[in-house]
C-alpha cells in the first residue's frame, strides 16, 4: 500500500513541480492564476488536471481549442512517481528516504526549468538548500563533515571547469553541484559528475548524429546531472563493483 501511495503522491507532486519549474524563472506566482491552456487561456478543470491520465484521455491536446499540450507535463509527472517509488524500493522505510524524496523534488523542478529556459533558478536552489541543511542536521552522513567537504568540492570543481572552459559551464550547474555535494558527500558527488558528463557526451553525440542538436548549440546539462546523480546515489556500489570486477 505504501508503494502505491508514494507513486500516486509523486504523480500529484510532479504536476505541481511542473508549475514551479515553468513559473519561477519567469518570476510568476506558483499559486495564482490557475493553470490554463497556453493557446486559448482556457482555465483547466479538475478533470483536466489529473496527472498523466488527463493527457492520455485528451490525446495530448487542449480540450477546448485542441492545441497541442507539451509531453513534458506527463513525462515529469510520471518520472516523479517512478522516482518516489524507486527511492522507497532502494532505501526502505528509513530516515534517508526523506532526503531522497527531497532530492527527487528538487531535480524534477530544475529539469523542467532547464529544459524549458536553460536556467536553474537560484530561488529553487536556495529553498532546497535550507531543507537539505535541516535534514542533514538530523540525518547526517557518516562522517558528518562529508556534507561540507562535498559541497565545497562540488562548487570548486565546477567553478574550475567553468573558468577553464571560459563559460562552458553555467552558474546554475556550479551551485547545483554544491548542493548535490552537500547531500551525497564527496565520493558520490564525484561519481555523479563523471556519470553526468558521460551521459551528456553520449546524448550530445547521438543528438548531433540524429539531427536533434546543431553543432555549437548549447544544450541543457541539468537533466544529465539529474540522471548521473540518481545513478550514483542509488547504484554507486553495484556499478563500482561491476566496473572493478572487469579487471579482477
């Protein structure tokens, strides 16, 4: 029952995180006005706001004007539900689950904003930084100072790359890795950076070959940071075990 609850709760929160990720970079309220069709401004009814199902039942179109609804909405809703469920599956009913669900929440919001505007809002990072600091006081890493070391290392590493690449790394990415380092510690943060870079490089090459990206065109790095961090956070032990077993 708890698994079903977390999945459905994740779907509902994912819908809200879409709103936050789309409105905060534009300095709009996340409370008012009500969600509406971007084409005809039709105010969405409760029936049209059911996560994932509304999108499927309406065929991905506005019920009023038939304008196409971005698949980003159901994708983020479903991803949040799945990641909430994955967090419980990997961690069980322990206090670290609170940190994991908070991390999922942050990542869903910044994924939306980075994909839409190529921006990781400072307000979002600041809000979640306060949450993570509060959580790590009561749910510390072992050793406790690993959070501080991870935050400093994450910030300095990305800042150094930004300086060397002359702006190739955005300020939002630098601050995000400082937050990630605080949450997961030095080792997992470094592994997450490696995986994020790997995923981004593979996706970039594939995107160029398939024509999704243009040469020299900037791409959002946030989603790959999210993928890399989740992979490192949940699966760093089996991944490293598999990697070193190749040489044993």
